[in-house]
């Protein structure tokens, strides 16, 4: 196992657990390493999403009602 140092109990659907065990065996990794990598990728994606949102904070806000009105005005609905 790599430098993983904290332990946690995670419950999986039996089919998912079996798939993870097979992936671990076929990639010469531990189940913990696979889950750790998946969580890191998910958190990285969240960080990218938050950065994207922060970059758009100065954009004008358009309410849903205004959007519907604009779509109707232009014959889209």
C-alpha cells in the first residue's frame, strides 16, 4: 500500500465491491488506492467547478422568468 495513513470503513453495493476487487487485482493496486484516487479526482473536479463559478461571478444575472420571456419574444417557445 502507498502512504495512506487514515483508515475508514466504506460500504459498497456487492456488485461494485466485486468490480473494485477485480480492478485492484488487474491493476496490481489495492482497493484503498483505487478509492483514494477516485476521491481525489472527484475533489479535483469540484475545485475546478468552484474556480469556474468564481470566474463567472461578474456576469449579469438573468432570472428564469426573464429567460422564458426572452425565449417567447424570439419565438423559441
